[in-house]
C-alpha cells in the first residue's frame, strides 16, 4: 500500500488490517511494516569470551592447564568463559572466579579486568549469542531462543534486517553521570549507534527495545542520557521484562554469603569474592527509594535496611566496596528519570522471592534463613512495579503493567503465557503504527 492509499481511499483497508492483527495476535504483520526491534539481555544472559595473557598468574596447576583449552570459534586463544559447564566443578570454579573477577581502581575511579585476562562479548548486533548461553547445549541453556523464535515465526521479524541483539559484558554496570565508566559508557555508545542504524535501515521507523532484567536499567539510562529529540526520532517503545527497577534483596545474599545461581553442587563461598567485585551486582542492590527502612538483613547484632548499605558492606567484610557504592551507585539509583517514551512492563508474580535474610551465630559465611514475599523469585514485587509507582500521575510518561502469575524471573522469557504477552504487545505496537490514529499515551 502506498502513501496515497494510506492517506485516502485505503483507510478502510487499514482499519480492517488493524482489527485483524488485534484478533490474531499480530501474526500477519508484514515484515516491511515492522518497527526494528533490539533485544537487550539481562545479567547472566550474555556470552563472554576470555583470553589469557602472560600477565595471568594462575592460582593452581588446574588453572594453568585450563589456559590451554581449545580456542573458541574465532581463534587467537579465545574461549568461552560464560557459560562453560566445567565451571560447576570445584577446581574449575576457582579458576573461573579468579578470571571473571573485576578490580576497582580508586585512582581511576573505575573497574577493570583481573590482570592477565582479556575479555570480549561475541555477536554484538545479532541475536545469535542471546538465544543460548552455550550453543552446544541448546536445550539446557536456552535464554532468549524461545522468544526469538516467536518473534520470527509469529510476527515476521528477520535477523539482521528488523531484528537485532545488543549483548554486553554483564559484569560491568554504569556509574552516576560525571563518574568514569569506560566499559558501561562504551556499551551505551555502541547501542545508540545500533539503534540509529536499525532505524535508518528500516526507512526511518523508530525502534522497539525489548530488555530483560539488568538490561532494563541500561535502557532507562540510555534514554535518560539522550535528548528528547533523539528519543522521538529513534525510540518507539520500551518493553521491560522482569525489570529490577529498585534492585533485589537477593543481591544482599550474594554479597554476604555468595550465590550458586541455583546450582546445588557449587560452594557459594568459592564465588562470593568475585561476585562482590561485579559492578553490576552492586547496581542491583536494593535501592533506598524503593525499600526504604524495611529490615532486609537480620543478624543477632543488628538489622540492615537499604538505607544502611554502606554499613552492611563494611560488616560483611567488603569495606573496599563502600566508596564505589557511595560515589558511583547511590547517586545512580536515586530516582527513575522519566523520558516520555511509552513503557510496558511484563513481570511474573506469585513466586516465592527472598524478602528478609535472617543470619544466626554462624555469621555471613553460613547461608541464612530466608523469609519469602511476592515477586518473580529473584526481584521483589515492590521493585518490579516501582516504575509505575514513581511515575504515577505523569501523563506524559505512559506505563503499562502486564503481570503473569507464576512466571519466574528467567522463565518469563520461555513461559508460554509470558512470551504470549510479549508477542501480543509487540504486535500491538506495530499495528498501531499502521493506522496512525492512536496517541502514544494510549499505547
């Protein structure tokens, strides 16, 4: 249909198409009419490759041997650091932990890799690296594979034409504006360029951003750090899946006692030290504006709320984390800046989610008793809905919540009902652009 038909005699046909798309969930949207879509993964949803240099000092013979693993595709000594199934075995867990750890350099006020370790993120611009954490174990490591397949088969998105991926090094985060942040800011620049190129390649149609978990925080900052004119030209909609707008209580468990990510044979104390060095983990600690004075960690000596995070970090034995938390993270999480871009939040509810951690006489080296509340199993409900609460009454900032009872933080990308909600929302965003009559505030 040409422009004249859309403006005149084709209006009845356009209306008929819009009604049909609404009825069938968007499966018949013509690929040529789609807004380009960029997928942004969450924390552990990015593949990460490493290469060992002469400056690396292995802590054991096992770690020294592991440097001779066959190189991953691309050669040059690169191999898959995340995710590699070997890391669940204790000797390799130690090697993995010392290689993936970051270092905060006070003189730089920024984070860098461990000495002797180079890293890279494969597949920027493509969804290939987002579909599975390990392509050789597709069934076990499916991440966005189900969602990508649905976008392609049910809506008509095409890899490299209308569908793109923006993986990143998930260990690094962002800092408050004005603080050095080499890796995080570099990612935002690359992502901005990807969005602009995708828009140009799709005849000027602005992009739909679909972000999961930590990726939603990156997207909020990308939008806030660019002008209203840029947002109007290049961004159609943000679909935030399982968004940790105010962090999560489970991150305090990670910092205090280590997290096995649900793998029972992994000793959490083996990975605790490296997990504490992750800039993004610190970004995901409970935000004071959301959790306020609610006791989140309870010990025989004292209780800790989100307002006591500096004292908490000091008392768990991670005093070196206090300065970056206070100067880089705390100002970053002080508010959720509105950016006048329509936002749809898709979130799971009704899943047992850590809400209070109760430690006994064993201290932080022992796993706590966990008191559960509502959420998606990882992110607390108060954090998942924080955007709607904070932006309530801002008519220029439309926000929609789509809840999926029983969908967990990771399963929201695979669960049939959750993926169906995402697909229908994206189809609706595209179908509304066909008739041109819907206002952004009604999206």
